[in-house]
C-alpha cells in the first residue's frame, strides 16, 4: 500500500492524497504504477519527489531505478537498529539502554550518522566484544553507514519533508486491517483484492466519480447499442 500526500504544515489537512493497494501485485508492478501516476500528476517533474523506504537493498534499488525521487530511510528502521545495538551494551529495559539510544538518536537527527557509527565501532574495540555481539554490532554499523546518504534528517526536516512512514502505516491499518480483519471474515484472494481496491478509491475521495464511471461501463456492457444513465 502506498500514499502520496502533500503536507502543508502541522495542523493542516493533506491535499491531493492518493491511496492505493494490492494484495496480489508485486513490488515491481507497484513501483511501475507509482511511476505512472507521478508522470500523470506531474509530467514536468516540477514538484519535489520524496520516497520513504526501509533499508532493504533490493527495494531501494528498485525505487531509485523506477522513480526520480529523494530516497529517505524511514527513521523508525534506524531506531530499531539503535535499540538492537543498545541491548548489546546494556540490559534490555534498563535506563542505561534508554539513555544510550536517546543520545544517538539525537545525533542522527542532527545529521551526525558518521559519528554514531564511529562511536559504536570504537566501543566494540574498547570493550573487546566478540562472538554474536560483535557480529550484531558490525551488522548494525554497516547498515547505518550504507544508508547515511539517506539519513540527512536535519536537512529533510528543514525542508518540511517526512522522515518516518507513520501516515502510511496508519493508512494501512485504516485500509486493510479495519476493513478486512473483522470478526468472522473469510476472503478469497480475488474478492479481497477487489474490496481493497474499492476501499482505496473511497479513502482517496474518488468513490462517487468512480461509481458513475462503473455504472456507465456496466451499461455499455449490458446494452452496447443504446444506453443511458439516469441522473439523480
């Protein structure tokens, strides 16, 4: 599921929002559909284009190849890595772990990803860590270092760009979970796909226009030679 809102500031409503989803289409197809919609809505490419993703390399490569956008690493995924690193140094649930994450999260928000990576690597050496802890921490530092160009959160915030996918996660809940996972519901894949697409149209504010189009197409199918739609 994807959404493309434009945020005009805190406390203001989103405009030109588009919500869509598929339970059957793969990432490549969805990326192509996003590219088509971007071209249709902004053919001159005059608007700022931003995409948030997790750190999955295959997804990042696909997005960068298909879309001409500024690619941002979702801050929530960076924080997940920090918590995992914190528990390699301090007991889970401890105040020390909380403060460790807070300090480094603030550094990352101020654009100091390199300093965070350097500090973790130095701690590995100073503490003489080995085995699973060392492997985990090196994996985390490698992840952060590889994504540092997508973690310029101080610049993104200054530009008013999103740095976390909370609105999209909320839309997923509203679009999928609230509608599709009610008590006693059972779905076939084709039926679930149809309902999800209708729900996406509704949440995008296009249901009335779509339904008129649906009636017209149905009339053409049933009465190909002569048909009319009775207006309200």
